[in-house]
């Protein structure tokens, strides 16, 4: 559904832009109406990278990762090290991450995207990895202290039910990011299930 809406919006924007270009080149073409001009401006504004996208671009680079994961509250965490690379795509609109690490002693690879939607005023992210065939989709915002909080969900492989979770990223130092993931335990209370420390090389 999301992809279909995006394609329709992109097609509409392309038609408006093409109409504007033809109108400028050919005096025989009618000028755009005020409504059409307003629509074109709205699409242009929605698709133009801004300061939030520059903030995402500041995270580009190669990182060492240290991952901690908890199976249940009160248990000691499993710890793994790995690496991650981040780069921008779509002309500075989306940050893409590729991670290589281990999970429970097995090779673990993941890929995520993070962007900022000018229309909703929210950051969004996706994540998929080698331990799943699903997709985690989250949405959130960043405060004045540059702490970003997201909420999202995924389907539990055992119960098949939708699990809601909370994620947070903070930067204790300019070259260090700490990512935390929280989810309900069996008793329904939230606990920290994962922590990843990214250190930029």
C-alpha cells in the first residue's frame, strides 16, 4: 500500500513538473492554474532534502559495533562485536546501513534505512536481517538534546502476534552512538532487549 501510494505521488509530481516545463517552452501550452502551481510547490517541498537530512548525512561512515542482547529481564547479556557502514542514497534523502556481526554465535547481517518525511514531520526507519524474512518499520522524532525515539512493531515468530517496541538512539560523544531496543517481557512489562554501541572509525 505504501509503495503504491508513493508511486502515485511520484507520478503525479512528474506530470505536474512536465506540464510546467512544457508550458515554459511552448507559448501554445496554457499556463498552470493557481491550484496546479500550489500542488507542484507542495510536491517540491515534500521531496526537497532539508536540515534533518543533513543530520542523517553526518552519520555516514564506517563503524565498529558492540552488541548486547538480553533474552529475558535479569539474565546476563550475550555480547558480540562487528562492523557497520552507512551511506546516503537518493541524492541525500535516505541513510542506508549495512551491518555485519554475530548473533548467538552465528553470522548476523542486517540492513536498515532511515529517512525524514517532510510531510509528516517524522523520522522513519526500516530494518531486516539474516535472522528474519520480515520487516520492522518504525517512526519517531528527535528532541533538542539529539535523542531520537522511535516506536514500531514486528510479528513474533512463535506466537505470530504483533509485538510493539520502542527504540532510542543517543550520542554521548560525537563519534559514538548508542542504540537501545525495548520490548514487552512475558509479563507484559517493558525491558531492554538489545543495546548496540556504534563507534565511528
